[in-house]
């Protein structure tokens, strides 16, 4: 059956706290269960940088990445399975805020760079205290999430990049959950939408999301159909560039001038290598 290109509208559960969504499944998704009376640790896949942000509205900005482990999605074309699949759980390290911050300060040599909180789905993890700690040293924080779990600490971010997954991902999109994430951010961070595009169904999905969130900038990113396998550097650059050319032409033909088409710069530079 052909994938449906329209939004799947799923009603939110009544009388549910927006800021606690997803926490009931934290163990299965790579999160860490609540601990009473002591600090919750954050499950970390990798911390690296400084490098450049390779995609979305902050592309090219010097950045240190804090990648968390665990995700509530299993996208068919996921390019960070090492931070998603529970098969890699043994590689994820539960770390305290102080330990994470010590590593960030060492990598950045104390210079207040942008910190990208990524995953997996970093919204699973208790990142509020880490953001508070970094703000004391004048660092800024950007978080990218698919918009399936809203947290109250979204309001403390400087940038919130919401990346709802299109039909090609194989995941069910829930509009109410995405709306919850926007509401949780309140008037705190700059918010942007970033949608991966593989085909016409994904393109139609992106237009539907843009219609629902007219006030937010939207970035369209051609998908990488050669995600990491045994050879992390293996990648079909020409195929990705062909998809980008198609996407640019598609947007121009539609006169969709509010959308910005951007590549994954790090993929063009380093392929599927980790830690860059």
C-alpha cells in the first residue's frame, strides 16, 4: 500500500501532564528511571567536538555535541543507530551533570560554544540540570528531537529544532505530541522545523506540517539513503546530491519560498563517520 502523505491526527490523552510524556517507557527507550533523593544520571552515547553543526538552522556553527543514548522511534533510515538501538546499550555511559560538564569544558577549552543535545531522542533524558549548569558558564544549548516527548526544560533552551518524521521513516506521526512540544517551549528558545525528505510522500507531509505551524521557519533536508553499515564511510554522495537537486526544483516549482533546502554538510564532508 502506498504511504499516506497526509498528517495522521491522533488525539492526545486527556488530563495528561505534557512535561511527563514518555517517562513511563524510559527504561525501554534508553532513559534512566527516576531516582528519589539523588541526582538522575544521563545516559550518554558520545561527547565530541568542537566541530561544526552539520544541518538545520545552525549549520556551520562551532559546536560541541552531547549525544544521548535511547530513542522511542526506530526510523527505517536512521543514521545514528549506535545512539538508538538498545543493542548498543552497553556502550552508553550513565554520567552525572558534573562529569558531562567537565568533558564539555575540556573539549571547548572553556570557550562558551553552542552545545548540541542530540540522540537518539534526547528528550528522554533528564537534561534540565545540565542546561542550568551550562548557562552559568554562558554556554548556549540547542536540542533536536522528533517532537514525540515534551519536557518543561525545553523553555530553558536557546534553540529547539523539531524534526517530525515523515512517512518514509515508517513511524506514526502524532500532531498533538508535536504541538505539546511547541507549547512546552513557551516563549523561551527559537523554534524551527526540520524535515527529512526522500520522496513525494515526504514532501507532501512537510507541506502539511508547515501549514499547521505557519509561524515557524521550516528546513527541508534531503535524506541519506545510505546510512551507516559495516563501513561507516560508505555513502552515495551522488545519489544524495541528486535528491537535493530534485528537492530544490520541487520547492521552486511550488513557489514555496518560505522553505529552506539544506544538505547534511557533515555527510558531504565526512560521509557516515562518527564523532565529527
